[in-house]
C-alpha cells in the first residue's frame, strides 16, 4: 500500500507563472496484491481530487510500465460512490489510459472563494461538495516478471493534458529551454517541475501565492 498527494501547476510555456501548485491536487493510493514471493499479481490505483485551483480544464492520464502482458480496467465513480462508467483494455509492457476527460466534471466549481475567475477550491479544502473518484485495476499475466521490489511507485506516471493548450505535464520532466523557468523570487532562473509528489500533510498555497512563500523549506529542497 502507498499513498501520496500529487500537485500540478498548469501554466507550462505561459511565459509567466505563479507556482502555487494548486491547479489540480490529487490524493493517489496504490494497493498491490502480491504472492508468497512478493511478486505482483495486480495493482489498484485510486484517484480523488482534493482541490482544483485552475481556470483551465485538465485531463488525467496514467502510464504504468510493467513486464509481460496485462489486462486493465478503469472505473469512474460518481459523487455517491456508484459506478458511472467503466472501460477495459490490455497490452504488453505498459498500460496507457485516460483516467478522466475533464477535471471540471470531476470537481465542479466552488464559487464562494476569494478568487472567482473560474478556479475551484483554491484557498482551502472545501467539503461542501464531493468530487468524483476513479480507480484503475491492472492484472498481470506473469507475476514473476513484476517483483514488488523496484516496481513503479505511487503516484506512478500520473500526468495531465491541458485541452486548451499543447501542454502535457508529467511529474518527472526537465527542460532548460522551456518557459517553465522561474522569472522571480528566490528560485529565479531555475526550471521547476510542474507536478510534485508530496506527503499527506501538504497544505497547498492560496491562489497566486508562490509555493516558496507558503512552504519555505521548498527553496532549500530545490537548491
């Protein structure tokens, strides 16, 4: 079992950025079913949206590498926990699928916040409305080819596409020619990630507040 929060900034190549890391905040949990030899028989990855501080929409995708062949199933749950939609697939060496098509559908806007230009739940956790959840099950044909040791860790390669832009935002990404370069503040001139894995105690910043103001330790971590 593994659990973490995954926070995205959606302004890649925008020429300016606020680095609040609250445009999409996910709770990601992974459960592994293993045999007596600690070989993985199946993986279940569950996504829940904790906050959506983005005026732009986003699509969530999962790329999961493995060895051999596997079958996968995606289940989208509505706000009551009932199944809203399912899809299935199979393939060798990796699963690549869309978890959901619209973050605005998954977590609708909450309009009583200070910033009302289209963002949702940017200032704090809002429990007045419940978002949808998604679960991905992957079943391996050959567990011996997928030992638990060294397997992809949660949140895996969970990434978003911003439909109104050409941007695909992965957690592990570095490009010194990109406009993701920080243009002000203590991390000026650095190229920062657009998606970061955090422990469950993370509290995301208010809208337009750079992450280094709300979390000063982040500066030392990056440096």
